[in-house]
C-alpha cells in the first residue's frame, strides 16, 4: 500500500486535491504538527510563517518514503507516534494538520482528544477528510456493507466516519467548513469536509499517556 500510495492519489491531486491542500495550509502558522504525514504530500505546501514543523507517521514504510523525500533537510522533525498517543506536553503547538487521516485512525475520539490537548489557546486544527454519505442513503448503506473489507484493503480507512460530529464531541468549535465531492473520487469515497477547528478552552477532554 505504501509503495502505491502516491500513484494511487495522483489522479485526485491533479483533479484538485493538491489545490485544496495548498489553500488549507495557508493558515498554518508558528509551531506545526502534522498527523499521518504519509509520504509527504503536504511537505512543500507550508507557508513561511511556520517556525517549526513536526511530521508524525506511524507506518514505517510510509515513514521511510517520507525520510527519502526529506533527504538532508534538518529543519523538519519526523516521529512515529500514533495520533492517539502524542509524546508532547499540553499546549505544544499553534497548528495541528490532518489530511485524509482521521478516517483511518483506530480511535478517532482519542486522537481528537490528543489534538485538543497539544494545541495552544487560540490554536487551529486544519483538516481535510472524506466522510460517510448522508444517513439513510443507498450510498451510506453500501459503505456500511463494504466497510469491513475496505478497512483491510485500504489501510484501515473507514467509509462511514463522520468528522464534523466527532470534532464537536471532542470540544472543538468549527469555523464554516466546505463540503463537496472529493476530486477524482468514487461514489463510495466522494463526500468530503475541510476547514478549521478551534479548541474550546473550557472543555475538559481528559488525559492521555502524553499528558504533563
């Protein structure tokens, strides 16, 4: 899967996904953590306002490709931590980024709790995800039927994940989000959401192994 990942996404990138990434990442600032960095699709899109860039990718094969793309660069940190257990103190980052990641994490609620924990007050979570079709539609029913097989074939990708409600449940306030078909996608993966979320300061999201 890791060897074919870039080739698999190339059609979507050419059809508009790369432009979506670039637009979204214009808002990144300060110290930035990207989760599920994969093979580095966002690497060249970060603006000059980024003072520190940490890329987390738990898959060792993806991480090896990412390291090769980085080459001798020493201004980017790479680590293997999963989104559900980030090895950083509270309020470590100004921006957290996840693009096409939350569909495949094992525990999305725990991952979002960790994102909330490591963001500083006033920080931003930038996300771009494909999500489940509306409830009650034939597409949603098809997604539910195929999901057990799909997750095994597509790196634990879940067809029915609902990012918006999960973010709100984790204590985030969503700025206006964009929902439209994912470029170059099939009917099963066509619905997408992207935008900015801010951690609500009064929300208690619990602790985790990375807390301090």
